[in-house]
């Protein structure tokens, strides 16, 4: 699974169109859960809106195993490839 996950991580960089903010946040949350596990620390403060969104999306996957997070990340990348296409392909 790790090889497939790393390949998906590279492939997401080659999408023909940049994913929307929600899709990017899902990718971020799943990637962090897969590579670091459950979110730690306090939620960023009021003036760090971007940080809050990133924290919240990572926290969304709390308790999910690294393997499951990797699989969900790969599935999301595959759906984004279908939706947006891949550069040069």
C-alpha cells in the first residue's frame, strides 16, 4: 500500500486542474493521518483561518489507521484524476 500511496502523492501534482479547496483539505487531512497519525496540539487561533481548516480536516480522520488513510487518499486521488484529468495524458 505504501508504494501505491507514494505514487498517488506524486500523481496528484500532475492533475490538469487544481482541485478545489475542500478536495485539497481532504488530501491534506488524509496525508497527515497516514503519515503522522492522529492530530496533536491545540487548534490554531482565531486569526489563523487556514491553519484552523487544516487542523479540522486532519482531525476529521482521527482514529483512522495509517493503512485506511492511505487507501482513502489513493481512492480520492483516483477520483480526482477522473474528474480533472492528468497533464500530458
